[in-house]
């Protein structure tokens, strides 16, 4: 003898119900993506440089003879106040 089945037959879900559930999931994903784009923080890289940002060094120029006043002379050897060893 075969044991009696305790499960009753449940028909498959209707195609309309499955399509409706898939449509609801798609709408939820689209709305979530739109809200993320709408409320995303601005890309402000001025405060923290990223790894791909190239940091440029400011250009400096050394003083030349023409940039000094006429009565100023540039010493040829550096002078120090420390005693020689």
C-alpha cells in the first residue's frame, strides 16, 4: 500500500501574477537608481586629491641680478656663523 498524500494539489501561479511581480521589481529598481542619481553627493575633489589626480607644483623663479636693487650684491660663497671643525 502506498502512504496517503498529505499535500493537496496547488495549481501553478497565473502568468499575469508573475508578470505583475516582475514589473513591480523593475519599477522599484528604476526608482531607487533615479533617487541615487538625484541625491548623489557632488564630486568635489578639491579638498581631497584622488589617486588619479596629478598634483602640480607651483612654479617658482629664482632671483636674478636684474630683480635685485642696484646697491645689493650677491655673495659668491655662503657665509656661516658656525666655527670650523
